[in-house]
C-alpha cells in the first residue's frame, strides 16, 4: 500500500490507481526495474525463453492462469512469466504438478528448439521443477514407476514434464515465434495479448482478464 501511494505521489496524483497497485506488487515480488536488455542476441534469447513458459501455460489446461510475461529485467531476473491462481489449491489432481513441470521447463526447451542451444537462464526453473518432481514421487505417490508409496528421497528428476513441454512447443512453433517477436517489440504482454497471439490474432494492448486476477502470484523467470 505504501509503495502504491508513493507511486501515485510521484505522478502528482491524489488517487492511487489500479496500475499503481500492480506496479507496487511487481516491485515487491520481483524487485525494481533495471535497464532494458540492449544486446539483441540476449534479448532474443530471453524472449524465446519467457515465450516458452507463456506458450506452454496458455495451451495446457490444468496450470494456474497466466497473468503476464515480460523481458524487462527486474531484480536479479532478465525476464519473468507470472501466474495468478484463481483460488487456494489444497488438493490437486496429478495433471496439475505434471503441467507445472512442463511450464517450468518450457523456457529451456524453447531455447533448445528455437535457438539450437541452451543457456544458464533456466537455473531457477530447474530448481522449481526438481522440487515439484521430488514431491510427486516422495510425498504424493505420483511416480509412474514407483507407484503409491512415500519415499525418503534427497533428489528428484526435473524432467517428468519435459516431453510435454517439447510436444506443445513443437506443435505450436509458429506461435512461439510470434510470442518471441512480440516480446522483443513490446517487452510486456498481458494474458489476453498472449492468448490472442497464440490463437493467431493480433497483439492488442491490455486485457480484461488481468484486472480481475487475484493478488496471489506464481512466478517463472529467467
């Protein structure tokens, strides 16, 4: 609230706007904005990486709704894909963690498919995917080979969702190219813009769904 009020004051406004709250939340979760990526090769790589996260999330039905994706560096990240759960999930079907794995690995897989190489940008994604995979096998009895048994595991494979990510990105490669191009041009895409691009439509600014999203945010970033 204080950060939003400060933003309004900097605009010399007596009213705190919805965008002030959104910007304050982004700063709290992601850190302050840094200078835009100027190196075209790095900019393109980050655009494909974040576009991969966003595309997989837009196609798969069981994951949390995509909120927005950006290649604007914030805090320690070069780009971020944000999700906002519709409610508190305490009991989820197996499809949910599997598709979270696919989304987490979508950035690295997109780099490989589109650019022919991978970078170190997937470090946080791999940590998240490993944690989810470990819990699926060791706590939730969701391992395909291990079955409904709880194990005391110190490690887990993060690649349970990689084939699903690869399948989505291969099938929708044209959409991935469109997303990466749009991100390089716009730097920030809202949910409705991403869905329009994935469905072959135009990149229209703003989205009705974004203002109705809850304030709980899940993040995948480069």
